[in-house]
C-alpha cells in the first residue's frame, strides 16, 4: 500500500478533523486542537520530533488552539523538546 492509497482510505473512512490532521503531517504541519493532556505526546511531540530529525531542514508549521489543560503533561512535553 503506497501513501497515495493510504490518503484515499483515510479521507473516506475518518472524520474531517482526523483527515486534516494526517494530511497536515504529510505537509509538515502539526495541528493541535485540544486540551493539553497525555495525548499531546502522541499527537504533537512525536510527529514534531520525527519531522525535525528527518534531515530535510524544511520548516515545520504548528497550529495550536487550546484552552490549556494539564501542567504536568505540558512540562513532560517540554522535557521531550529539550532532550
């Protein structure tokens, strides 16, 4: 299965927000539209670290829209950025 077929499958089987999230990852754009919680690591930090370490040096866009959330989870995520 190539990435083109995967994008078609995702667009047909998921809700619009999930589709936009995965489409954004392909375009080096991370969309985080939720409260800060334990899922920030999976939804924002891991993709950010992978994009940063891919060696292309291309810009990464982060779209952040949140009312806040867990200070503990935010601090844990900041620690991941420093490492």
